[in-house]
């Protein structure tokens, strides 16, 4: 997937999430999510935090070359260890608690992703950045991991709010291509799942029965380690 396609997927999915949380009541913000112990408020805080790393990364001197792809970024190492997850949970909770209201959090999220979108669009396709974990990555590859965050947690938020998923086709295609590679995209049609269902099942958000497990194994999915 090209730099421009990833940027567009990010813009559209983040925009859809912004519209979805606009106008939520304070009671809505306090609903629990499947991402325990986060509430809706805290889960959006997490999505905002992981997007907000980008301006600092773009301000820093770029590495000489990219060494890690988006798939390799999700390798099972210390970034997903229990102590790292504990810190990740607390960071999201602290950010959410620092906002005066859910509406303020929604506005902060919108301003953050829009700034990131502007900054990324000003960069060249070969721009390399270093993540907070030390990975040297093409900006487009790191931004693809942010599309994963916005899209998958958007499914979690929709579920918590009792809404139909607002997953955009562009973001769904970006995540599916990351999981499957561009040559296997059509194979997902044989499963008979829509895109939200596919993503929920392959990220452990919906169970797979024995037949589904066998079908998914044939796709040779690039399984991602998620916190």
C-alpha cells in the first residue's frame, strides 16, 4: 500500500471516529469496553496517545534507513510485555482524566489527528522515522500501525456504544493487506464475512469455531501481537 493510500486511510478512519464520538453523553463516555479496564473515555484517550507520538518523531533527526516493517513492528517483545501494557493503560487513563469532559477529549482527539495528518502529508514517501521503541521505519509503515489502532479500537468503541461499526473501506483494506498481503485479499470473500467481522475474528474479538479456524489458517495470516 502506497504512502498516499495509507495517509488517506488514516484521514478517513480518524475522521469517522471523530464523528462517531461527537455528541456523546457523559454516561456514554463512562461505558465499559472490552479493552479492560478502559472505559470509552479511556480507550479514546489511548487512541489519541498513540497518534500523538508522531509529531515528536517527525521533529527528530531521521534514521539513515528503514529497518522494520509494519508487520515486524508487531513482533512479541518487550513492547507488549506486562509492565509495558501496565504503563500503556495508565498513560491512557491519565490523558483521559486530564480532560475536563468527554466533549473536550473528543475535541482534543480531533485536533491531534488533524495535526498529524497535516504533518505527514508534508513529508516525502521515503521519510524514515524512529519509534519510541527504537524501530527505524518508513513513515508510511508506522502510520499503517496507527490505522490499525484507529480501526480496531473503533470496532471496540462501536461495540461499547451499541452501534454499528463505522469502519471505512479504506482502513479495512489497509489492515487486511497488512494481515494477508496484497495477493490474498480476494480469499477473504470465501469466508463470507464482512470486513468488521473479519477483523474482529482475526484479532480475537470474536471466537473462531473449528471450521473457521481451518479456513483462516489456509490464508496464512500475518498474526500481530497486540497489547
